């Protein structure tokens, strides 16, 4: 049965075996609060790399009992990163979480060849899940944070990440809309051409596990009335589970418009690495960070059971 909102998501992850989440240089209040919330709900086994003294001081201020936390004392950000990567490779952690580390350094650590976290010719992509009260189910979309202008090969991988994330949320055959300005196949508009190509690949079985259609304008993808008015017939139209945006400009504006104006709840992870990674924005709420840890945990559970 599919998960329709974040309340249901938290209930599901609470019933699954807890995942070992390692916070990389998790010395900051924001990271520790999100980790604590997940621990209190019982779906995370907490691991932290970083300066033990700072971690203990921060937790004391927050009133967090860290007696059950695994803390690896490290004296530099690079050492904290290396220790977290080592734990992943030793199968002692299931999820990476960015702490007091710049996003650039964290992403470079994921991509560093010697760390062996991303497959050859692999691509990292940000996958968001949104709970908007004006939509009838959770909506999965990308890429709002990592890939600025993905090419066709990257978009194909991103489509697979979207399908994987939606399946982890209980959607048996995710409906993916490849977003463009129009449903028409216009040669001069790259997003239209990419949408048509990806949809055809799905039709031919080259993209499995979901139902992909495109190009498709946003209104048609998420609003059945718009699809009917435009005379666009597709099982995806008006009922999309996933949206693949053409670039970071569109996806990032969609993310922030929904979260700030529509008060939608959000979560996000980095997909494409050996394990899912939580990379929260400074502007994300405590609830968003908790939702993101829950999303990473359920995706990790899906990966380990396939």
C-alpha cells in the first residue's frame, strides 16, 4: 500500500528495522536535533563522526542523552569524512548524513574515485519528496539541488532514481512525467526532445519499473482538469507520482514555491551513491530534516531488500 503523507512515512519507518545513520562531522545543533528526533522515534541507530568534546557539549545544551550514540572522535573535517566513508565500506552504516561540512566538500567526498561510493559512469542526483495539501498524494521530483543542466544520459538515470524512490514509498508502478513547457514535440526545445526520447525508451522496456510519459507541461502532469481541457490523454496526466524537471532552475523554484508559499512539507536525499545521503539546506526546517532522514531510511531499506 502506498504512503500518502509524511505522517504515514514516519509510521512505516518506525516499524522497520532501524537504519544506521552516520552524521559526518555532526557537531552542529541542526544535525544533532534531526538525529535525536529520528532516534526518539526509533528508526535510527545514531553514529557521529567529529570532535567528541564539541559533540558532547552541543548535546548537553540540547538535553540529548548520547549514551547510546556511537561517536568516532575526529580532529578535522577530512578525517570525519574519511571515517564515515570507511564505516559505509565496512558495512557498519547504511545512510550518510551531512553535518557541519560544506555541501561542496560533502559532494566531492561522495564523488571521489578512491572512495568508491558512486559506480563508474554513475550520476548523483537530488530527489525530493513533497507532501502538498493541494495534491492527492506524495510527489517525488528532481533535481532541485545537485545537477544544474542534466544531459539525456543523466536524465535517464534520474528517471530510474525517481522510480526507485516512489517504489520505496509503496507505489507499485510509479507514473513519471518528464516536464517541459508543452506536450508538443518541438525540435528547438531540448526538454521536449528529451521527454519524447525517455518516454519512448520506457515504452520499449529500456526503463523499467514505472510508467513514463513526456514531454508534459506541469499543469497537465498534476491536474486532471488541465489535461482534459487540453485533450491530452495519458495514464500519467493529472496523476503523476514523479516529476523529472528539465533543469535545476525549474526544480529549485518548484521546491521553494511549494515549501514557502504553499506550506508543503518537504524531504530530500542524494541518490546514485552506494547508500542514500541526507544533505539538508540551511533553510530547511527541523521537520524537513527529520522527513529527509526517514526518506533515506526507507530508501535504504528498499535497496537492501531488492
